C-alpha cells in the first residue's frame, strides 16, 4: 500500500489494530484465534460507512467482542477434547509492556489461567471492564445483556478472579531473581537448588497438547514437582539451557534442549518463592515467541 493514500476505514482499523488484538487475545488466550477474530472484525467493518459511526473505537471493540464471544463458545468444545491441561498461548512482549503494570497484569499467564475458569460472558465482561475500562452500557451492547445484568456479572467475575489471582503484586525484578535461581538449579541439575526456590505448595501446569510429553494433571507440592523435573532431566542426555525472555509482560524462560526450543516456562512468585509454573511445550503454541507482539489497552 506504500505510495497510496489509504481509505478512512482502513486507517481506523490500522489505528486500533493492536488494541483489538489485545481485546481478542485476553478473551481467547490464543493468538492464532485472536488473529482470526481480527480478520472477521475487518470484514464486518468494511461494510460500514466510518463517517456514520460516532465512536469508531467503541464500535470496533464491540464487533471484536462479539466475534470473540462466538469463537470462545466454539473453543470450549476444542478444549474439552484437548489432551492434558490447556494453557494460554505465550507471546514475546516488548519491555514497555512490563513497565505498564496494568497491561502486564492483564496479559500475565497467572491471570490468563484464572480467566479460563470464567464463563464466556463473564470473561468478556471482566476483560472489557477491568482491563479496558469500558462503560457498562457499552459492554451491555457488546454482549447482548442489560446494563444492570452486566454490573452483576462484572461483580461476580471480579469476586471469582480476586479469590484466585496472586495476593500481592510482585515486581519484574523479584520474578527475575526467582527465575535466575531456578535456571541455575535446572542447568546444573541440582535437586536441592530446585527445592530451595519452590514454595511448599507450588503447582506445575504443563501443556503438551498430546504432541509433546507433559503431565496430564497439575502437579502439586515442591517435592513432587522436583521429582518430576529431575525425572524429566534424567531422560534427557542433551544440553539443557534456560534463556531469559519476557513473555506476556513477565520475565520467563525459553527452555532449550541442544539449542532447540523445548518450551516456554512462565512462573508465579510470592514471598520470593515460585508458587506456580506454567510450562507450554505444545509446538503449535510456540509460534509467537520468535518476534515481539504489540499489545495495548488504549
């Protein structure tokens, strides 16, 4: 399109594209599905005369929300047939995402995993209200409910999420420090070093999607988690390394075996110890870790 003036519909869509992608991704937990939703949003947007739309941002968010809701309901069947736990698709994010605490928390693996426990409508309402600050009337138009019903859903969803999200805010530096201790213990295959960095009731969730080997249920407890990691290391004779990166706004590790990506490990930290591991090994979910994805709440 270089050298040519773009039409108003295209200009508006490009201006809000990163915002719309972030809305869809937070609702779906899948970058691939979020891209499909953007394509569907675009096809509906080009049928509209932008000059007749009073608030183009709100209108585009509404289309994206409706398309995301349709897809979220369809994805439920896919997830029910999924082998083992389903984790969100990790994305390499720019350093400025980590500096925006609101954005970093809204796309963090820890919160995205909690959002999986909401119904599709609850998730849509929570994301639009809590992350993007959308008004109740506008959310009501997007999800097809009354504003009063949306207020109730928002309250219920917030209570549900608050009961399950990390109790305290942890700085990227604290997360990085715990991750570095874990990385050293992993690379030196040191069971005691692993135990020292884990909280007693740590939970490990691994997503292999039936393609790569992974625990079919969450593993709970420091000793069980270490046993599983050490057992896995015992089966690998190659060089295992952890490469620090930033995924979904938080410090994370790219785990490599003989230089090839084995998976992405994100963690949740409380009181300087790791309380949660999210390890994505499914190759289909590792396509967004080679280049940065632009996210925004505005």
